[in-house]
């Protein structure tokens, strides 16, 4: 009877809104990710974990199954996201029914990967709910909306990378330091952000060469 009840519950997840999902007995997990390890992002990371832990625990119909996290990892590199990979393995082993995540861009920034993993989960009758976009992937219209939004997220990621590379190229052309401001044999001027030869240490550099 327990097995029959579980199968019925999982099949009923399809074509349901978040309001309906709140009223179903589900094993729920969350996936969180930040792309850098800066202090402000770390605070956001910790806040996301607390938020989803509390959200799942407060719903009397839900069972907290786990929370999967990736810190300081880009969404475009799925193979580097250990938390995400563990979540997919647990999904295949039927350890949860629903994934909560903040947005499409937090889940992945590659359209192909997004749809691929969503379909793997869908085949297992596991839904992903994207809070910002209000998308349930098991809903009939979910995949169409997801395709559009993940394409936008991927383009945003591409544009951001292009802007960063352009900024670095301009700094190089202007003779400005990139990354560390220390370069033996030179002094860094904070005002104009340029390097100037240090008369003393430069002698050692010349001797080395």
C-alpha cells in the first residue's frame, strides 16, 4: 500500500502549480549556488541555505530530504559542480520528489545542460520549481518557458564574459595591473594604477636575466 500511495503522489505532481505542490506529501530538496567566493556572495550563499531549510521544514506536508550546494562555481561548468552532480545521482536513486531553486540562472546557464538535466529529472517524475520565474518543470508549459529563459540566461553569461575580457584587454593596453598589484622589480602607483621601475630591486631582476 505504501508503494502504491507513493507512486500516486508522484504522478499527481504533474500539471500542478506551486500552491498545489505545497499541499502534497513530497520529499523535497533544494539546490543553491553562487558563482564567486567573495564575502558578499558567501553571505548570500548562507542565506539561501537557511531560507530553503526553513521553507521545507515549515511545510507540514513536505519531508526535508537534503540541500545541495555549490560555492564559488560557475553555472556554465556542470562537471565542476559537485553538489549538483550528487543531486542528480540521488535523483536517479529516487531519493526525492521535488527540487526547489532560486532561478534558472542558479540551476545552470547553459541551455542544453538545463534542458538535459530537467528532462532526466522529469523522466523520474521529479519536478524542479524555479521560484523567480514561477516555473514547475512538470507542468505542460514548463519546458517551453524554461527553454526561453535558459537561453536568455546563457546569453547573459556570454555577454558578461565578453565584457570582462574586454575590460582586461583595455587594462593591458593601458599598462595597468591585472589581479595582483605586486611585481618584483616594480612599484605600483595606486593613483594612476600603473607600474614603475624600482631602481634598487630592478638591479636584481637584470642580474637574474
